[in-house]
C-alpha cells in the first residue's frame, strides 16, 4: 500500500511541478488525483475527504497563487498535511519504570506476529539492553510454538512454551517463569474481529497478562480491516 501511495504521490508532485502557472483549476485536478490515490489505497472515504479539505483550505488561506513559487508552495502544504495525516511523531514503547514490561502482540492470521515477536525481542535486547522472555501463546496454529522456539534459539532469547494446555495456563506459567526477565513479549493467535470466541479469548489474555503495551501487527495490505 505504501509503495503504491509513494509512486502515485511522486507522479502527482511531478505533474504539479510541470505546470507553468498554478491556478485553482489545476490545484483542483491535483487534489482529485490525490483523493483517488488515497481511496485506491483503501483509505477511508471520510478520512480522504477531510485530508483534501484541509489541504484546500490551507492553500487558499496562504494564497499560494500570489507567491513567488506557487508550485513549490502548494507541494509544501501537501507534504505538511500528509505528514500530519500519517503522524509526525514516533511513539516509543512504554516501559514499566517500576517493574517488568509486558507486551502483547495481536493481529490477523498470517500478519507476521510470531516473526515480529522475535524481531522486537532482538531489537530490545540490542538497543535497550533488555533481557526479554518470549511466551508462545498461539495455540491455534500448529507450527507457531515450534517457529517461535526456533527463532528464539537463533537470537539467543528464551522462549516459554507449553503444549496440550489452555492459553490462560500458558500465560500464567509464562509470567511466573519470567523472574530473570525485564521484558515479556506474548505471541498470540491470529484472529478476525468477527470471530467472537477468539476475541473473547484475547480479552481474557489481556486481563490475565495486564500488558503495558498491546501492539497490533498488520500486513501492509490489510487496509480498513485493521480498524
């Protein structure tokens, strides 16, 4: 999705730069192309509409038509609003300052939660000198536990896993096993929001684990299903 948006926006910017004169008409045409690009990338219609209106209002308010370089001025407005739209600040992980930090990963099937669990643990170990423990709590996918154990060995981070039991027991025993760890990362099964039993299970897991962070792992093609 992001590659597609990047390509479309690059072409849109190239087109507006090539205009000899900026008019209300070619800005209107440009914004129509921007709106189409957002909608084709599965951005919510109301969100796309709001973004377009903000750019239009800003361009009108700053009177870009009378500036020395109206094309560059309009592009700057477009980029500033796009940055604000996507989020201009990076959110860091909220570490528990008074104890163990518990991170719960959730998401759809096949979104890469297990791999992300290992990558996140490796990052925290190298960047923040943390001592993570991984809890294999995906009991739905047959190979999930084995996959996390293999990844844990590769990055030299311990994995707590139990077979033939329920998820509540795995979480409780895993947390009890994390005495020597300052970060616990819990890998959970993939689930759809319409799967009521699995969504209820996730709520129980969150209640038991009481995580400091719940991270949603999403495939870039998920689109509005992520919401």
